[in-house]
C-alpha cells in the first residue's frame, strides 16, 4: 500500500549518514548495510526534515532540477517508498512522533 | 599478515573509497580518546601516562570539524576508552553528528548498563582484543589476572544489547599457536575475528614491543594452516548503481574496505581517505605512521588535512615508484606497511626486512620456486635512489622536528 502524498517524512534517527561530494552514504547500524543516494536523492534527503510531505519535496525537486512536476512527484514517491521499505525514513503521524 | 572473517570490500564501498581517495576526503578516522589503560599488554606501543588529553569540549570540537570535513566512519579507541569519564558525552555528540561509530576496547569495564548506553548512542560495533582462549596465555599478555574471563563475559552482554562484536587477536611469541582457539571461540560466539601478525615499535620509535614479535620461521605453521586459507572474505551483496532519477543504491554490507582494489597503486589508505588522531590532538596519517601532520589544539582539522606538507608528500607516493619494492617479483605476496617501513627500515619508501621475509615465505608456500625479494636480490649499494630518497629525507627531517 502506498503512502499518501501528503504524509510528512523524517529520517530514521538511528542512521549514520554523510553527504560526500553531492552523494549521500547512509548506514543502518542494526544490519550494517550501506546505502548510497545520488545527487538528486541527496537533495531530497537533505530536505527530509519531519515537516515536508512528498508533494512538498517534489516541488523543491522540480524547482531545483530540470524535471516536470509530475515526474518529480513520481520519482520522489518512489524514492520515499523504497527508503521506507529499508527503514531509512519513516512517516510522521499528524500528532507528532514517529510511526511504528 | 592478517586473516579475517569479515566481508571483503563491496562494489558500493569500492566506489566510496575511489571517490574519497580521488578527492582526499577523510572517510575514516581512528580517534584515540586516551592512552590510559587498565591492562598492561606486553606488546603495547603506547605510553599509558596522561600527557594532557583533549578536554571534553576539545573532543566535541574535533568531532564537529570531522563531520564538516566529510568523515563518516569513526573508531574510538585507546588505551581503554571506558577510562574516559566523558565517554558518553563524546558518543552522544558523535551520534548527533551522524557518524558511523565503532569502538575498540578490552571490554573489562563493560556492564549491561554500559552496553545499553553504547547502543543508545548508536555504536555499531565493538572490537575486542582476545589473545587466547586459554586464561593463562591471555592474562600473561595483559598482565591482569582474570582478564580473559572478564572480557569473555562482556561479549554476550554486548551482543544481547544489539552491538556487533569482533574479536581482534594480535599474534606474538606468547600466543602464536593460540589462534585456532580464538577462531573457535569466535565461531562459538558467532562473531567475526581478525588475526594480526603486526607488532609495532612504540610510537616514540623505541623497539621494546618487537621483542615479543614471532620470528618469521616460527610463523610457518600459521602461514601453512589450511584453516586460515579457508577463511577468505566472503563476497557481499551487490549494490545497484545510482542513476539520474533520485536513486538509492541498496544493500551492500559495510566492510572495512581495507583490501579494496580502489586503492590501486597507493601503498594504503593512510592520508588518502583515513587518518589517526591522538588523545593530545595530534593528527597522523595512521596510528602506525607516527609523523604528526598538525595538532588540533592549534589548527582546524581541514587546514591540517588539506594543507599539511606531510600529507601532501605522502599522497604523492605510488607503489609503482617505490625504489626497491617496485622491482620486486613478490609484490603479490607482500603486505608492506609504509609506517613500518619508516619505523623499522628508516625509509617511508623503502623495503624492510620483516615484510620481505614474510613475502618470501608466503610465495614459497604458494609454490614459487626459490622466491627472493628485491631487497635480498641485490647488494644494498645497488638500491640507493636519488629523487625518492630525497623525498623521504625531507619527511624524516620534518618528523624529527615535531
């Protein structure tokens, strides 16, 4: 089931990560698995702050990269879902706090 | 020689190493918080007195500098890190700054409460020194009666709290044949291990610890052991490559990457994408290459890392240009360390007896007929270099003035 585009997202606080020359390396300490985001993925990662939804993130992506709003939203949602399945990001419930 | 049961460098790690080496980003930092220790290991290369450790505030500033510079992998070590009363404060800062945190410890002071706090602060892995599965052998090396029992008692506590544990076993005269016991112990505990034949001089260059080093001839049974050859690193998962759309390259196990092909013609990672920081704020290319490039009490990390002449000269060294070793037929069997070349052979660019003798034995065991290293092949007078020797001479002069 896909997450509503208006849901807000935050980084999993347990992660180690660093942006190195426009690419972001993420390590989940629970399983020692390393992930890497390219420059546009890193752009979204930087803007995932517990306040923005996929729609808002996609708007930022479209503003800063040569991509149409539709494609930006589609790409953003796909990335968020992928990262969510890896527990790199979680949605923030409306009342605040982290979703289980 | 090192034998390890941890994964080899993955494609993702290779790419990360390539990028950071190419641009000289300090990917991995080994930060000793103290040289004080509650063991007195016979082979230790450290002076355990406190000569003015970085304060808590200074440590936190160093961490902020490192994060800003792009450092990701951070190993806190010592001495014994639990002797720092501000350890948790430092770990909390490291977590806030999103480092991947590993520790090295003898684990004597681990309790369930402390293990829980390590986990709380995001520590991923703890490497623990175990010299033998036999208490008398281990305790004779640490000079602390009962130390093996206490160390081994800590391991399940750490594991139960979700921390990864790795055993490290430096092999020396006193425990040379204990390695199989340590391997069996690691297997029983379900943890990786590393066996290491590297025993180094003291950081001030004095040779006391070398008295404990096993002779090359005594190492033959170890080098011949088929069990060690059966423990080659296992390939880790493949990772997808990043594309133009926002992409996540997934699923590579984190590895040390120390044997990555990404280092190509470089002697090692020291000064290229890794460095060592002492408890007094000195920045070195590596703990085994004790030429201070600068001090963090006087300079910012970035200024040292990107501008120290020591590091710039080190980065210019290529294995293919080493005056002796580039001529050697046994390079594929050699684990030459630039730091040991300096400390033992007196030349950062040179060959040194221990590495050459070990390479010859490994080549012989691999079936090479009458293997002779370049160091042993030619009369010493034929090995004198000009440009390269001059390059080293300047390094040595700078080092002695520190």
